[in-house]
């Protein structure tokens, strides 16, 4: 009976300590404008601004310069069809390549079409002719629009020339002679072919991790500067005291970010009509270990923060590398093995990969099982590391 009573008292004491830590951390968050900004305002507003920038999904009317040394009927026809495309427009007619290069250097044009003097002559001689397409590779979307439009126009004009010389009698014969193997290009998953649908899902998951790093890092910096860790000494002296401290703090962060995560993953994509074919039940179970892994990862990183400003520099430095390492903007297979190993230590790597497949491809939880298991492993490992770090930190305090 006494053992049972003692166990009940320990449970009550543990719940009391956990609730005390939770309440203290919540109180400090609402009093700290910096933490509140990165926990609430940034996750609410930043995704809207970022998504709004990519609302158009694709670039239109990319300015292109033309150097037409042929001055022929065929070159003018090519130019008219190229200009008629919604993706590009002929903005300048230049007398030579030097003038066109100057326009590229001044960012007035992002590509050049060059027609040699023998462009039409070669076609009339039944010889192959060439069109020079020069693109500004500093912006891949401009390159894509210019090159794909030029390729499409060249293919269409080539088909017309082939029909004229084939001697066919019917339209069906023309179709077969120009396109003996017919095909339809169907874009799967990213049905709009837009950049927003491509990049936004990964960015939303990265925002969760990076704002947690900022908020928890600022909170840790405040504790360093104000000696806030001293308040945890009495609780640390109890059995499992470190578990109570870590669980209390993480519960506070989890409650806030459960709402933020629902907003980012369910509401933001629908506001901007991005592709979203999620299964809510699968999303819940996937986000559970991701949020916990991010929280404990951020708590570990926060121990390296001596001043509040440090964490801001760290997040600014790591945000773009973390996005690249996730494999969303650069193929995972193309990442060197060393950096793949580094990426496996970061929760956003598995969070981004799993969420993109679930959100854009309609994958179920079983389809992203490797990422799901990796997040749970990170959660458990980072939880125990966090407890050990808190134990070392509080033991080092001069009592």
C-alpha cells in the first residue's frame, strides 16, 4: 500500500513539475517579443509572402533580342511565331551580336536568336540550316522559356517544310509523314508545370524547422543572459527531473506548432491553389515525429547559443544549404555521399522528402516509411541528447 501511495505521489509530482515548466515557458514566450515574432508572426506571414511571389507559377513575355542576318521570308516567319508564344517576346532587333550582347549585359534581354545569312538558302538547297539560341543561364526559368519556345517553333516550321516537299495528297498522310510516332506529353504531379508547385511544399516544411530554431534559440539566449536555468535546479534534483524539464518545454513548443503546422500544410497551399492531394490522417501521423524531431533538434542547437543574436546568424547561414540538402531543388542522387550523411542528421531532410511525396504525389504513410522511421529515430536520439545536455548545463551552475 505504501509503495502504491509513493508511486502515486511521484506521478503527481512529475505532472506538477511538467505543468510548471510548461506554464513558465509559455509565459516567457508571450512576454518575449522576439520569440513571439518567430513563433507566430513569421510562420503566419512569411509563407503568404513567399507563395504570393510564385502565384504566376511560370514566367511570361521574356524579352529576347534578334540578330537576323538572313532577312528572309523563313527567318521572319520564325520570328513571328516565336514572338506569338506567351512565354517570350521579341523586344529588340539588333544589327549584330555585339549589340545583342550589350542588351544581355544590361539585363534588357535574357536571350538572343541569331539567324545566319545562309539560313533560308540552305533550306532551299535541301541542306540543314541552323538557328543560334543564346540564353542567360543565371536564371533557369528564363532559359527554359526561351529554349523550349525556340525548339517548338523550329519543330513546327520543320514539319511544314517536310509537308511541302513530301507530295502527299491528304492531311492524314501529312500527319503520318511528319509525326510517324505520335505522343502526348502529360505532366504528372506538378500539373501546372509551375515553379510554385515545385518549390513551395519543401519551403513550408523548412519554415517549420527554421522558425523553431529561431524561437527556441532566442529563448535559450534569454536564459543564458538572465541566468534563467537556475530556476530549473530544484526540479532537476528529483528522479527523472531532466525528463520533466525537457518534456515540459517541448510540450509548450509542440502545442504552438501543432496549430502552425496545420496552417502551413493545409491552408496555405489551398489559398494559392497549389497542388495538394494529402490524406489528413496520414499527414497527422507524419507531422507528429517531424515536429518532435525539429523541437529536440532546435533545443540541442540552442545550447550553442550564448547570445540571442547568434541564432539568427546561424539560421540565415543554414537555411539555403538545408533546402538543397533535402533534395527538393537538386536531385538527391546528385548530392555527394558526405553531404548525404550530413543531411541525414537534419529533420527537414526527411520532413521535406516525405511531405512533398504525400502532398504532390498523393503518397500514403506506408509509401514514405523510410522517412517516417528516420524521423522517429531522430526524435528519440535527440530527446535523450537534449536531456543529457540539460543535465550537464544545470549541474554546471554554481549553486
